[in-house]
């Protein structure tokens, strides 16, 4: 059976579950299974694969206590399809599946099978671009922000012993908003790979040398250039969008006074 499923998938581009169902429905007859998939439009999905899916939507589902969340980004080709009820319902269904099955990724066959049930009706290449399940490890809370375009979004995990979970979640939402607005690549500067730092230094040195600056001066400039790099790319080093006189780290430090406990930004998952 598995050999037939693989052959049918290779021939039509349909998902594993769809191929399995087609063979069962047609008593194992390969040619009839191909015809079955073509009639349902599933075989045509392969032809649409590879098309750019720059439109779409993001869905986030959390539990009541803010301790677990699922983040789903579903892509399509046009804004027209992204606004249809069928596409929105598909996104809702997928995020429910993701939330109910921790550990599922964008490559999950069940997710793909659900997409293939609806994609033929929409007539575009539809793909799951991001699928993440986040759970608080220890004490803390999750917060999220979805932009008004329903595409850009972020989930932030904060760890803290504070008793004021509501205030902690408010802080987390502010940081999620910051992440969506300023698109940091890392949370802490310590997370930046050494290879990236060395590459940045090499670029700075080359630029300065081309400007005729002496080697001694160039090395002194590196610290300031790297500081600017961190401000642009690391969440905690960024200037707060709420107060341009403070960094995000300083913004958090002020919140810690109200919370009565330290706060650690443990994780940021971002889309867009």
C-alpha cells in the first residue's frame, strides 16, 4: 500500500493522506485513483506549487492562562483570496490543529492534508509558512500582538516570579508590538553568532579603509559601529517605540519595579 501511495503522490503531487484516501475509495486501482484526485482538483496542486505566496494571514491561539500558544502563518498568492471566508476558515482550522498537537511543524502531513482539502477551491498555491507551538517553561506568561494587516505578528514569552501576571502580560504585549514594528533578528546581543559579528567588523573596516581612515582610528570606531548594529538588530538594545529616550532593556527595568520581580525575555516568535 505504501508503495502505491508514494507512486500516486509522485504522479499527482497530492498529499499522502489524499493519495491514501484516493486508493481506498477506488479499491487500490491506481488509474482510477489518479482520476479521482484530478476530479477533486488535488492533482493540480503540484502545478501551483512554487508560486510566490506573499499574501495571507496570521492566526494565534492561546490557552486561558496565557501559558501556551500556537502561531500560524498561512500564505496565498493574492489579497483577494486572503480575504475570502474559505481562506480565513482554513487558517482557523489549521491553528486549532496546531494548538491541539504540540510539536507539529509546517511540514506536518495532517496540516498539508487539511490545506489540500481547500486549496483546489481557492485556485491558488496555499502553503503553511510558519507553524510554532510555544509553552512557558516555569513561571511566567505569554503575550502576543497581531498587526492590523493580519499578517505581521509576534508572540513573546516572559519568565518571572511576579504575582501580577496581568501586568506581566501587558509588558509582553508591548514587547510583541516592539518586535513587529522594529523586526529584531535576536533578543539578546549574546545570541548574535560570532560569524555575524566578524562579518560586520570586516565590512566596517573595509568601509573605513576605503574612506582613508588610519587603522588605529578604525579599531576605535568598531565599538560604536557594533553598538549601532545591536540597536538595530537586538530587541533589548533597540530604542523603545514607546519612549525614544529609553532602550527596551530600560523599559523592562522600569516595569520590573512595578512587578516586584526580575523579568527575562525567554523567547520571541515573529512573523512578517
